């Protein structure tokens, strides 16, 4: 955690949500008992950290085993954000069974028989999944924990997420879904690496396309914290956004979407989360960082060239 803490400070990130998946039996994720231990470790660490660390619980809705764990983390105020994932073939990231098998068969080297068993289990739980979502969403609302959809596809999915109190649509699958979410009061969230690379790593909707269409509300670090500030530079230099508009995508907009009304902008009464940045090496980088008024990175601005 200390290493991650320093990486976030160096990347200019003063509030970070650690995405922890709760998806028993899924491929590529840790055991749910270990996931709970990690969530508790993150929550315990933040009191002594350089920046503010929070827990983003990512719940796979076809997993009945993890519902009780997620509920416990909500009740104990460990979860700071709750997102609902559904990787069942036929929607979202995997449009059909063939796409699902092509990905998991290649990445995890599983046989068709193994994958058929997993698909059958997921599809068998789909009828009970939305009741679990309703219960957990009600608990999240009770504890004032922000709710997000994940890989949302279609207006019906957007409308459902809104009906359970979601404020975020994380990685909408296509431009129509992004437009429905953005126009319907959900903050649409895209990855900063997507902006920097010019495309999604998984072949999903391009963040640049969403920005050009005016349907992108926020950027997150996704899998690369170091991409956040360079993404702001791309927004300004390549996509023509004004500085205030670019900064809002990584500061005030995400803060509002997550229900963190004490940060995200420089204003009287708000947290003093402040950055001095430079572009001396061809991309934006943090020179000095303050988190809640306490300096956590840098000793000055001597290398700052051109932009402060």
C-alpha cells in the first residue's frame, strides 16, 4: 500500500478508489475472502497515507456467494463506491458466447467444456441477480454510498441503473448508451489511458469519440494512474478543450459523481487538494502536490515550464 500511495501522489492523484472485485468462481479474480481482506486493509491504511484511499466494491451480479460480504462492507462503512458488473455473454463487454469464449479461452487457457460450465452457471443465476442488485443498492443508498453501472449497454440498462439510484455509468459500451446515460443525469466515466492511447484496450467505446460527441463526464485512472495528467494534456493540446473543461473531467465532475462534495475544486471551505504541474518533458506531470493542505510531493516548482 505504501508503494501504491506514493505512485498516486506522484501521478497527481489525491483521492483514489481501489477497485476490488467480488465475483466467486469467475476467471481472473482473487478469492472473495482475500478480496474482503484487501478491502479492509485499504480502509485501515488511509489514515496514515499521503493521499485519500477509498474502496470501490465491484460486485458481479451473478455471484450469490458474495452478496453477504458486500452487504457487510457497506454496513461497516468500508465500501465507498459500489458498482454492479455483469459479464454474462450476450450483453455488455461480450456480445455473444463466441466472444466470451474467444477471450477467456485465450487469456486463461480454459477448454470449451470449462467455459460452458461457467456460462451455464452465470445464465442460471441471471433470474435472481436483479433481486440481489435491488437489495444491495438499497443498502448503498442507506449508507450514502455512490452506485455505478459497469459496461452498461442500451437505454433499458441505463434506466434500470438510474432507478436504483446510480449516479455513474462506468465505461458505457457504445455511443448510444453513453448518450442515454449522459442525457439522463448519469455521469459517464471513461479511462484516462483510453484518451492517451486513442482507443480502448478492450476494444470498447473510444473516450475521444465520446468526448467529441459531448457525452463524456469524467475520466478515471483505470489501470494506469500515471495516465491521468497526460490525458489532461491530450484533451487540451489534441482535442481542443479549454483548460477548465479538461480539468473538470478529472476533478470536480468525478468528485460530484462519487458524492464527494468537499473536494474537486478550489473554493472556500473545500479540501485543499492542489497540484502544480509542468510540461517540461512533453507531457503533463506533477511537480508539487498537496492533499488536504499537506504537501505530499515535491519541494518546489523550479522545473515548471510554461504551465502552472
